[in-house]
């Protein structure tokens, strides 16, 4: 897969930035007593998603990029959990939560698609390995 020159060109980065902005805006409505609780957690998770996409794009290999996309996906699921918890407690209205969770689901699909694309590209560029020669190589390494 040929990478765009800038992570800013990745749709997943653009959508995750929009999600982070929306999460920040929604977190401003949390009560003051959540300043060191949900507010901080929501913001950290939200900013982590596009940050990991950008950092992964800047790495040298697709394997490293996939690692950071995995981190982004983990932060995204963390954000979803925090938003749902805040809604269950009654901090957020249902419409705001629905919109944010829809946005996050879209970002998840984009991350998963990019991960699949990177995996397919990696598999397509790997030389075919003959299982017999692999077994012989493994045996030789064990004897050495």
C-alpha cells in the first residue's frame, strides 16, 4: 500500500480529529467534580486516537504502523466505554452520546479497514515459503 505523504491526508486521521473535537466539547459539560475523573480520561483517550494514527504513519514499516493503529483502536474503545459510562450516570444527553458513538463507530471501521489493507499488502509482498524448506531450515538451526 502506498502511503499518502502526510498523515493529514488519511481519512481516518481526519475523522478521528473531528471525533476528538466533539469529545472535548461534550466533556466540557461534565460537572466540576469530574475534572480529575471522567473529563481527563475522555480527553486523553480522544486525543490518543488521531495521535496514534499520526505517529504510526510516521514510522518506517507497515508493521509499526499497524501497531500504532492497534493502539488507536484501543483508545477508541476506551473512549466509547467512558462516554457510555458518563451517559449511564446521567452526565450526557442521549442524542449527544448517540452522535459521538456513531462517529466513533465510523472511525473504528476506518481503522479496521486500514489494518486489513496493511495486512493484505504485507502478505502480498512476502515471498512464498516452501514448508519443506522451512522445516529443513529449522532442523539445521536446531543442530547448530
